[in-house]
C-alpha cells in the first residue's frame, strides 16, 4: 500500500465530513504503536485508528478492533485525561504532508475546558503521535526523542513542537504546468535521472513513485521525462487534489498503484474502510506468517537435535553389533587357556569351534594375562549387551518424538489462522496463550476435543483433528473392542471404528483405512500401508507426548489410491 500524501489527503478530507463535532467517549491503546479514539457524532459511533507502526502506519476509521491490555499504558492515560469528553473541532493536513492535525475543545474528564491538538505524523519508522496544548507545547508523545539522542528536534513533554523538516517542494506551491516541468527538468539534472516517477517522488512532498507509475499507466505514457508527459501528469494530479467531488484511494496491484475515483457509495467513509480492510488483512496475514515461521523454526530446531541424537545412537548401535564377537573371544580364550603359554603377545590364533574349527585371530592386550584378556572381553560383551537394551529404548523414544514433531510440522503447515497456531503452541508448550483473555467452561473444553465423525456402512467412524484430540479419542471416547486405525510409520490422525462388538467387513475396514490415509501426511500418496488393531491393544506410554501411542496385534492393509 502506497500510503503517501495523496491518500492521506483524501482520508483527511473524508474524515472532515464525518467526525467534525464528534465527542470523544473512549480511548484505547491496543499495542505500543496504535491508538483508537471512540467518537460519537450525529448519532453514529466511529472508531478512529491512529497507527504509527513502521510498516502499517496510517490514520483511518476502523471496524476491525483489537483486544486491549488489562491496564492502559501511560500515553493512553494521558490522552484520556485531556481528551475524553471533548469534541473534535477541526481536522486537517498541511496539503500533501503525511501529518494530520486533530483539534479538540470542550470540557475534559477533569471538567476543565481545554483546547488541545493531537498531531499524527505518518512517516515510516519516524511516525509518532504527539499531544500539544494551545501554546504549541508538547504535553506528551507516544515516542520521545531529543537533540541529545541524535534527533534534529526535541519530542518530549515540555518541549515546543516543531514540524518535521523537509527539503521537498509542495505541489500546491506550483502554479502551472510550465513551472512544474521546469522544476522536474532541473531536478532531473541534479538526480541524474530521466524517469518521471523517480523525479517526482524525490522532488514533491507526499507523492510516491508507485502513484506516478499508475498515473502513467492510466494516461498510457511511458516513464521518460518530456514536456507533454509532464503536462499530462500535472493535470491529472491537480484534478485528483482540487476536484472535491472525487476521492482517491491507492493500493497495489501488479506493482502499480490503483486510484479509485468516484467510488460507488457503499456507506460512510468508503476510503477509510477500504484502507482499514486492506491493512487489517495485511497485518493479519503477516502476523500469521511470522507466527507460523517462528513455530516451524522452533519445531525444526527440535527435530534437528533429535536427528543428531538419533545419529549418535545409531553409531553406538553399530558398536553393539560386535557384542557377540567379544563373547566369542572370551569363550575361545577360556577354553584354550591350557594351550596359551605366551603372556606377551598382541594377538593369538585359535580354532573357532562355532565355525568348523576355522582359525580366528583374536587381538590381545599384551600387558595383561590371557585370562585377564578373557575377562576383559566378557566384561565388554556384558557392557555392550546392557547398553544395547538401553540404546534401543532411547532410540524408540527419540523415534516417537520425531514422529510427534513431524505431525506438529504437518499441523503447522496446514493451519489457516492464528487461532489454530495458538492451539498448536499450547499443545507443544503447555502454555495457553488465551488463558488471560478468556475463560472456558468444562462443556466448551469437551466440545473442542470432539473428533470428526463419519458414517461408513452403518458404523460410526471418529477421526482426531490434532494430537490432543487423538489422545482424547483413543483414551477417553473409544471402547476396548473398537477398531483403531493409523497410517503406518507416517504422521496422521487416529481413526476409530465404533464396532458395537460386531466385526466390520474387510470392505468397511478398507473404506476406513482410506479415511486414515486422507487424514495423514500421505494423503497425496498411493499404496499407503495402514495398521489396524483393537483399541485394547493400543497403549499410551507414561509421560509421552500428546498423540503418541504404541500398539500390538496389528494387521496391515494397503490403500492403493
């Protein structure tokens, strides 16, 4: 969105026709960079959003309100003190500057008559909201700056307000198209650039490059500076600004800006609400993407560490593969002690009576006796044997954890909104991000755990939607003689056939296996193996993660499509 002076000018022009004389009855600060003014004007309630985020800075009426913190921040309290109960007497901007002045007068919350001005500077990362008194002295501001911190002006309580400095030209100071062309031509030499869009955006206040590119597209001209093209653009700009019957709204489409002139009336403040919807969708989407990527990063880091542990365990298992070799060495040395006279050798050849008495070379530690070497091999055999059992147990836990987190990755990739990501975050961390915002009764909690339901050949078939629901389905809902299905060795949902002590036909089981496949990571794959067994043979290990189970007595069916 090219939120430039053209768009800001149109928004303020529209606000001037909607909220003048409106009473300020509410003031909120949903986050550090956003102020919401509740305005009651001529029987209509409005919410004016003042946003100074470096990416989403804007001023517009909004219907997309955000939750507020439990306690109001300091700046919000200052605004409430001075502005609640007052009326908006004037709203204006300095032509195409992205600065909005909102003047208030009336009796404030303290029952004192006051005249105050809220100045909204919309300038990217330098955006700010500043409250000043009738003497132009700053009462407070959302962001504070001073000359001591490298700023070119003081923005803090008690300082005199100064307008931001700009070396650009105000288009309103240009009298005719000839002067407009002369200015462009002179600046083209300074900028060493012949592109009109670049020259205008670097010369005039409040006109973005994308707006000029779109105007050129509308006028069917190219981006090279000529007198004729300059005249056409000048006339177009003057028409947008001076013709009060037209309004301007700008958004991106295929890298160009769109100007919506004489928009169809869809209710009050059409530009404001168009901008509101555009930025709300953009913020929501970008927040969702950021949240999703952070969650993925968290899970992928865990998976990376688990895979490293798995590799280390596999290396140890390779060592354990030699377990029987050390037992054999110990047995052969013990059986042939009477033959071994050399106490100072690093190896010995003996007949292996397990392999048709073929000769086998056994390495020895020549610093100890043959019997001590035999004891050493038996000890190593026992150590590796014990280690193998422990390693196998660890490997199973790690494989289960990898399987669990792969399911989480699948859920993250298929999530459609922040609410679904919140549920995933709650599952993997145990922290409910909504606990402080809402209270959930027991019935609601049960409803959120209810699985998807199908009717297959007269049988009720239940499908878990996430790991938490898989647990709830298998451990709380299913009966011991129901049939449990799951895609083999692939992340997916638990599927339960409510058998009612009957035995479903092979055709019914196949149809349910297809459902298990469709609700798994292998949904787009052919020839997928699906395991099924009775619920009583499905066990959940203690302290295991949600959705993780072990099972026995299983049969496997192949789903072809």
